[in-house]
C-alpha cells in the first residue's frame, strides 16, 4: 500500500509528537510525498514561526525515513485526488481534501484527538 503524506499531516505529526516508527505506517507501506509538498515545507521552513520549526523537522524526517518524492507541478490537493486509488491512501488533516476524497469513495489517514492516527 502506498501512503501519500500531505504538508499539514507532516507538520501535525511533528507538532503533536506522533512517532511514525511506532505506527503501522512504517515498514509494510511505502511512504510518499509530492515534490510540491516538499516545496511547501521548504517555503514554510524559511519563515520565522513555530510552523517553520515543524517544517524543518518534517524535512529531516523525510530524509531519515527515506520517504520517496514523486514529481508534481500541480496543486498538491488536486494531485493527491488524482493519485488516490485502491492501493493508495492519502494522509491529511485537511477537512476539504478529506471530503473530496470521501466523495470519491477513498479513505484517508488523519490525526485523531492529537494523539493517534485513524483511517476513515
């Protein structure tokens, strides 16, 4: 199973200290980000805010976990909707994106109660 990680999902994983190594996401599944998500994280990391610290840490996590980067020039949300299929889950906390995917019958992974990951 492929799991495509969204920008806000990665930032929230860092912010709420969710250990991806301790979840079932690592190992049996291929973690992927889009190059447009990587660009968003780089842009956020250049600012001076708490989000920039989370973005910098998320970029380090991508390297540490050797997360595959798919090239994409379009809007990350639109690209993720196109890529979502029976063998690909989207990990996002974005309500609108989750609604779009649910309307297509696709499941998402999201952070529930700032403590653990859920599929729905």
